[in-house]
C-alpha cells in the first residue's frame, strides 16, 4: 500500500531534550516536506526537500533541522525543543516538481513540549 | 504566509443536502488543491485544478476556479455523515515551478447531521 508513515504518532517531552520524528514514504517520491498545524494558524511548511541531499527552508524553519540521506526518509530533528514547538506535525511527499502535484500526507505526530 | 481563506469557517447541514465551501486567494497561482482532514488525522488530497481550468469533477465533488476573482469553490453533493471533516484549499504560486510548499487556508469545518 502506498503510504507515508511517521513515528512516533504521539510524543510528550521536556524542554531541551533532543528528539527526532521520522518520516518514510514507499512511493519513490522525490519531493518531501514537513508541515506543522496549529489552531488558528492552519498548516505551515517547515522544510522541504527536492531530492536526496537537497533541502531548503519553508515558512517556519526556526528551531528545526532536517536531512535527506535516502530518497524514502526525511526525518525532522528538534535539537532543543521548546514549548512553542508543541504542535501537530505532518510529513508529505509527492512526485518531482513538488507542490504542482498532489501531496500525500502522513498520519501526523502530535508533539507536546513541557 | 497564509494565502487561501475558506468561507465559511464552519458549516452544518443535513445528510443528503449539498455543501458548498469557498476559497479566496491573493496572488497568481499555478494550481489550487482541496484537501480533507478528519479530526486530528492526516490530510487527504481531493482535487487539483490548474490555473487554466475552470471546473473539475470527481465523484460527488465539483470544484470551480475563477482566476479573475481569485476564488474557488468546492461542492459536495448528496452529503453523507462520513463527509464530516475539515476541508482546506491550498494554493501553489505561479513562480515557474518553485519548490516551496502549498499555502493552506485555515479550513472549513463541515458537519453533516444525520
């Protein structure tokens, strides 16, 4: 089944403790991206990647890192999480060319930073 | 930055009725996409309409695009309880195929009363 998977689905952590949210897709998609969703603000893009070893900042990249060492994986790294990063996070993938094609979203990771 | 704005923010109708949601945006677009999100879950792509298209259908869904008014509408006919969800429009700017992501509106929350 074609899908985007994220782990963990739920995470409660404390300020400053480094964490990684994994994202993997099995559709051989070149383009991958991360969004966060907050009440009243909608979805905002954090980072995106056009292909392996090619990443770039989205609208709200501060406090996040990403890497794209393999085509299928695009982990989101929070080196020192803070409470304002409490949010619902989504990974998405699509064919080369990115947003001009439909995006396939993962199920989401609900992160709480205390 | 937020470009798409959905209207209404919330809509409650009886099962079997039609539901219409509108989306307005500010800048020229390559395409406009509609997504559905069931409570707290990942987004599911519904329809993509390109800037040179005026109308598109998919099952019970009909999307129109008016680039002169910078607006789009999503019509769901013969609504079902399972259509209860939030619906988002997302735009891709006309920038020669830029890779930065979709710009989402804040969504319309649709409730179908049985």
